[in-house]
């Protein structure tokens, strides 16, 4: 004899049964997860998607990101200054521990160190 319910099938609270009897519960729809707009926005696009597909190497990806960062300055600074900033930023991406960790998190790879 079972006092605490061990050995019996589970019962809904208050002894109620599903509509249509016990067999009605088996016709439930399968569980499905749908992507929301937020999670779709997090999916990689553009350069990062190309890097993941293998269309770009890590160095090509970083060079393109540096060019994107310097694009607003290209018309305002002398070419020598832009080139200095480009080489400095690229060297920082390869040597600064914080930036190296950010690159690793985004791309899954660590940039090669480049000595000037």
C-alpha cells in the first residue's frame, strides 16, 4: 500500500484529469525553439561571417577592421599619419593582452605577433 504516492502514476493537483481523460495528454505538439529577433541580430554578418566560412584569414579580417576604423580619418589626415595609425593599431591588435583576448573571443583565434 502506498501512502505517499510512491509507485503510483502522477496525478494532477486537486485530482483533476486532462480534458478528454488520461489519453488526451499524449497529443501535445512537439517542443520547438524559434530564434527571436535578438538572437538573429547576434548572428555573425559581414566580415565576421566571411571569416567563419573561411573566405578570409584572421589577418585579412583584422586588416579590414582596421581599415573600417580608420575610414573616417582618411580624408582628414595626411597619408603618412593614416599609415602610422594603421601600423600602430595593427601592432596593438597583435600585442595588447586585452585586445588579443577580445580578438580571441570574437574570432576564436589569436592574431600573430608582428614585429615592425
